[in-house]
């Protein structure tokens, strides 16, 4: 089963917890054992798994990315959003999460985050649920 979910971002740089959306796709699939592939088909956005309990983790990650890849630098990309492309590459475009007993196998504090680096925009995330044979 494969499903596309929508994510609307409001800020230039933003991490949005999409764990509930991904869990919903897994639940709808009926798969009890397998894998969920979460894929972001955008070149200026990414996806990651990190702590979801403390919002300062998101803020610290965004702050560190901004320091290391500032929006304005000596970039050659003509569209003016080279930093967004670099940050998306650093975060990655997909994550794989095991499914056991019909639920995602995540650590106690883990969540799945859509990472926006060129917002605000209307984005999509593709979730592919693969059943173990």
C-alpha cells in the first residue's frame, strides 16, 4: 500500500511532527509486520527521526543547521535557495521504520519529522507500507 499525505508549512524553516499521519497510513494498511518507507519528493525538504517530547530538540537542530548552512553565502545556485537544497541533502529524503504488531517501531521519545527548508509551502509525503512475507 502506498499513500500520499499532505503537509502545509508556515515558516521558512520548520520541523513538523508527522508521526500520527504515518501511523494512520500503517493502521489503514492492515499490515501487522513489515516496513514503512517515508519519502519526501522535494529537493528543499527532508525527513528525519528524532526526539519528539522536548520541542527544544527541534529548535536546537534548526539553529545548528542555520549556523552551518546559512541562507546567504557565496552559493552559485541561481534560484537563491541553495541553502535549502544543502539542508535537505543533509537530512535525507527518506526514513524506514519497522512495523511490529501493526504499529511503528519507534523509541519512547522518537517522532518522525518533515523538515521544511524553503517554506511556506504545500508539500507531500509518500508513505509506502510493505508487508513482511
